C-alpha cells in the first residue's frame, strides 16, 4: 500500500524522507514524491512515477527544507503518473498533503470545489484534501483547525500528513482507518505510516488512534480529537533493530524471512512453555481458568494467510481443548451482521495489527459486547490496542509482502493457546508434556527442512513450467494446502487451486492430467492410507504428484517427494508448510518475478 514519511527538525528533511521511503518500498507502490518547506516558507515539490530511486535521481541539489512530507503511492484513483503522485498541492501552492486510504465521497467534494472555481491537477481522491485544507486555512485559522474542519467533510479512511508553507514550524497528521505513528527524536520529530521508516532515527513512538490528530513540531507534539479535545499519549519503545529491515545478505526479503523462522519461533515460544504443569504461560490473555472453562466456542478472524493460520488454530483448539472452534475471513464476518455470543471467545489475527477488515470486525464485536483476543506481531498496533488481551508473536519485522515467518509464528501462538486451553479442560498432563516437547523441537526441525533448499529449488524450477497447480490436503493438511496455494499465486503468479483431498473426486478430479501437477500434503497420521488412495486416483489420470510428508511414497503414487521431520500429529502442519514456502519462492525466482512486491497486493491492507 501507500507509505507516508514526515520530518521536522534542524536537519535537511529531503535525505531523511527519501531514506524513510526506501524503507517502505516493500509495501508496493507505483510513484513517489516529497515536499519540503524551509524556515522562511515556500514549498518545494518533486514527484514522479516509478521508484524512490527515480525520485532521488530527479531531486535538484538545492532541494532544501527543515520540514517535509513524503509518500509512495499505490494507485486507486487515477493511473500511475507524475500528476497523480503525492504530495498534492492546493492551487496557491500553500498546502501540501499526503494521504493513505480512500475518500468515499471524493466525487461529491470534487464537484462542489469545482463549482466554487477550484482547478484540479490530478485524478485522485486525495487532492480534494489539499483544496479543503487550503480553503479553511484561508479563513485565518491555525493549521490544526483547518485540517480538523476539512476532515469534517470527509467520508472514508485516511492517514494524512499536512504541510503549510505559511506555518513551516509544524506538520499536522491525522488517522482514521489507516495507520500513523509518531517518532520522538532529540529536538526533532518524525511521523510515518509504518515504524520501518523511523527505526533508524528513533525507538520512541506514539501510535495515533482512529479519529485522532497530532500537531508535530521539532520540540514535541500534541494530540487531539476531531472535536479539538486534547488526548494523552504515552510513548512506547520499538524493540526491533534497524538491521532487521535489511536483507542481511540474502537476495530477497522473502527468503531471508523464510530462513529467520527458527529464531522467530524461538521468540514466540520464549518464556511461554510451562514444563512444570505441562501447559503454556500466557499472561497477556487476562483470562483465568474459570473464565476459560465458561467459553463454549472460539471464533478466529483474519485475512489471507492470517485466516489460514486461524484455520490451523481452530483445528488445534478442537483437538487439544475439545472446544468447538472455527475460522472465518474477517472481511466476510464484518459485513454479515454476525450473531455475537457471550460465551464465545473471538480471536483477531493480523501480522501488522492494522488490517482494516480485521480491525472493523473487532470493533463490531466489541460494540456488541463480545470478548476479543488479538494475535498480532506489531506492538502498539490498532488491533492490539482494541482487543481485551492477546498474544504478541515477537516474530520480528516482516518486510516481504508475502507472509512466512509471521504465518508460522501465528500457528505456533495458536498451538500455545490450544495447549493452555486444553490443560484447563481435559488435556492430560502426559499429553501436555508431549505437546510441550513437540513445540520445543520445532525450531531445530525447521532448520532441517531449510537445509533441503537446494533440492526444493530444483523441484520448483521444474514445476513452475506448468500454467497451474493443484494443492490438496485432508483435515490437518487442508489449511497447509490452502496456504501453499496462496503462496504460489501471490509470489510466482502461477495459478494454484487448493482443494480438500476428500473432495477431489467430487468435481476437481476432472481437471487432473499431465499438464496440471498436484502438490499433496500427506502427513504420516491416521489418514495416510486415505491420502495414498487419492494419490493413486491422480496418477491413474496421468497427473504428476509432488508429495510433501514424512516418508517417500511408493514411486507409483508420487513422482517427487519432500520429506519433513515428524513431530506430534497435532503440530505436524506447522512443519509441512515450510517447504511450500520455499517452493513458491524458488518458482518465483525461476520465473523472474518481483518476489518482495507481488502485484496487486499490499502488506498492511488498510482500505477496502
């Protein structure tokens, strides 16, 4: 999605803005721009279609200013070109605005402004903000009040930063559905849509809430609501190092993060395994044993990979705690007027903690009196602040758009939740000990799988020659197959279809043939014989099979196999997905895809 960076202080703003924008490149974008303002006033603007590197190359040497705003745009209104790139200015070149989100009533506002004599320079919805702010600023009010009054006309989502050539001592930012975080420096201040743009300069941050604005000056900040009430914010410390945002010698962020999974899982588990009582210690839940026993159902909500991790979580909770559990896309849940039950525990899942569909679902549940836990990776994010309690993943920053280590860490977090839940219910100490040991073994077993990368890369190059692939799995293997298919689609752009192995003969088997290979998830569990029968049905139709499991199948049933270490049956899905990540990555490399920026996707989905 789009990215925002802002700076005000004693230094030259432009290099800081460019560096911050470069750190947001993983979000995917089609144009970039910056506007700066010196102490004597006057706006300087540069923007261009293309990359931040193109913007930097077009920057004149004397592009100086001590306050500035920058933006990377992902087109939603108007094609990617110089005119539609941000920042946007008003007709008098007094106000500059950068905007993330969608203004739903932009056409209505544009028509009214045009009727009043305003000339527009772009096709974007965002430009209306610059003209609205300028119109109110011309009334002689402070910039803060001009922004507040302008936003009163707006319907939609936004994260904005506003610069005023006549007030070069401040930047005003605002949030509604699209994240804005302030960075506190030494006699300088920053703002951004993502902490990735800030960590090189400061570790002290403040997250704005929806409906909140801030005036940012070099010596501090003030936060307030849309009706001008002052709010109190307590800074938090970002625990991620700047080096976490580098590729670390790897070719792409995606493969770096795949290889970071053993350490990420260790962090997710750290301090949470209770080997005395064979359970999990999860203080962030804020739920005692009596409250947990009163819960009759668990509903898990997420989008994309978070939803598939939720499906794994639901399976784990049902198996270990024997409590009915179900996962649902948050994007569907929020629109269907769901029945909220007092004895149901709702769990919201999001790597960024800013996924707008999931946040809206959380807010709807809270409005109806439901209890919501969050499973998120980003401390201080909107979903984390909105929920009643939950689990932080501690997976570290995930830069690549396609989620890998956060997906695996989320599944591990659900295993901890299921273990904790199960031991409060009827999971025996012996089974609790078994699951604890299995969880502790995961990092080492993931390393064993990653050691097979060279062979998996060779297989990926072969299978990537096909126009599409089928992924199948049964029960525990079904969410693994779904996530595997998604990874292949979003990273390599090869069509992939996931189907329950048990449903293959109810229609999809008609597609099977030599040109449609199948990736089959076949764990060595109680359903192995049934899965092998399905492989026989595929081979009988001339279909090529890549089996992912714990043993090499009979050559008559599979052309190729990837063998993963065996853990406990309930935890095996956490390992079976790792080789599918490598398969997707190396298929993308073989096809020369833009691995870290899959097309038409965004890291933190904050608009509908």
